[in-house]
C-alpha cells in the first residue's frame, strides 16, 4: 500500500478587495495571500478498492462527497482514469469555517499527494487548473508562494521577498457563513482600488496595506471582531485585520515573545482559539 503524509498550511489575507459580482454568482477579487505554519496533517493511502474513505479528528467534518478533500480525490482519480481508491486521514489543527483556508489547503494536499503517489505526472499548473474547479483558494496552496490573487482567486502572481513575521491568530469561536457575508456585501461602482505594491520591504509596509472589504459586513453583525483588532494593536501588533470572511483576526508581531504575551492576555478567561504562527 502506497502512503504519504503531507502538511496543509493555513493562509491569511493581507488584502481582500471585492471588485464586482460575476454572472456565475462568484465575485471578482483582488487579494494578497500569505501562508502560515499552522497546518493540518493529511495522510493518504492508495487502495485497490475504488472507494474514497475520509476520516477526521474534528467532529462535524463531513466524511463523504460534502468534504472538499473527498471531492479533490474524486476529481483527480476520475481525471487520471485510475481504478484505485484512497483513504484520507485528516488531523485538523486549523479551525473550520475560520477564514484560514483549511479545507482548501486539505484539498490541495490531496491533489498533490495523489499525483505523487499514483505517479500521474500532472504539473503544478495542471493541478492548479483542476483545483480551481474544486474551490477558489485551492490553486493558491498548490502555488506555494505569497501571491497576488485575482479573478475568483485562480489568477496568481508571485509577490517576492515579503518579510517574515510572527502572526497571532485569534478566533472568538463564532460561526460566520461565507455565503452570507458575500450576499450582504454592498458593492459601490465608484470605489477606487489602492495601487498594489510591487515589493513589501518591511513589516510596517505590509501593515500599511492591510485591507479587507468583508470586514464591513462581518463587524456590523459581530462587533467582537473590531474589539479583538483594537486590543491586538494595543498589545503591540504592528497591524491587525480579519482574515477572509472571518471570524479569525490576526495581529502582526516582530517577535514570537511579543506575540505570546499578547496571546496570553487577549485570550485569558475565554474559550477562544489562538495560535502564534510564522509566515511561510
């Protein structure tokens, strides 16, 4: 039995501009996406039976066709005309429905892992094209670099030499529907987009471009997100923003020690998820 274990990292958005709604119901976006080293673990085992079996340590994660990792395996096996099956064991460390891309990263790892295990030979570009049919963020995790993402997220341009920093993730454990956020967003035709930097040379420069159009919707319904942002800045973060459609908020710090001090203070007496991680 061929087996492989991969790490599937989370992401944050330094920038998330919603440009327009598309005829297909999706939105045209412009994002700067950054991976961080909070990772799920994906263990794959190729089997002779044609079944796809998904197990996960996190309650409530679906184990069949509603699981995006299952979908990734099905699409790749069908595309490659493989008669094999696969078992997928997901050990979750990235919170679900958190704005951190955990499901998309899991799916990307399944595509890359099965491509290797079955010796299919698809290039990363081909895997990214397949990934786009599964989820808008999947190609980014196959790209494996800090990127400007456009379209629905599938058009990726390398953003080189972005300075590394420590990221404090704080999730107040509330449920936010991504579909609800996008449905509730009011787009204005007169809005001018900020110019994208060609280079980001310091943490302060990264912090200066932080922007997320989805915050207006989410914070109006969940003001705790604005409170967390403000507290992170008061606790020494160089910059702070909600990631994706939330509810996770991140703060940027120059050292692990300063991020940990902030983490201990902001989560004291709560049941919130928090983690100090490093950018990749």
